[in-house]
C-alpha cells in the first residue's frame, strides 16, 4: 500500500520535511516512490508549504493513504484529503 508521509530533513532544532509517496512498509526516511513537495514549520506562514497538488491528487486517486499530519496540511492549503481536489470557497 502507498502512503503519503513526511520525511524529516534539516538539522537539530531546525526541522524541514519533504512530502513523499512511499510504501507503507518503508521506514520514515527510507525508499521514496516520488517527492511531492515540502513543509517548513519554522518559516513564515506564506512560505511554509509547497505541494505539487496535481501529483497529490493523482496518488490519492489511485488509493494512497495520507498520514494524519499530511491530511491536516492538505486541509491548510484547501485540498480535500480524500479526493485531492481543491476546495472551492462558497
């Protein structure tokens, strides 16, 4: 099964994460199928998240499961974590 999860990068007290499509059995920083973006929790709010939404949409459409953290980050950028589509404001 493919999961969308964050890989921790960076250094001590300065985390940086990459969003990756990985096999569920792979370790956190193990073999990656595809890099889908990044998340920098220390940066200013406008430069904190950069995801390839079209590729995230593809992986969700073929059955990839996002982790709880990835699901919350997708909601922050107005992407539905179940379908991968942009949420339109009404």
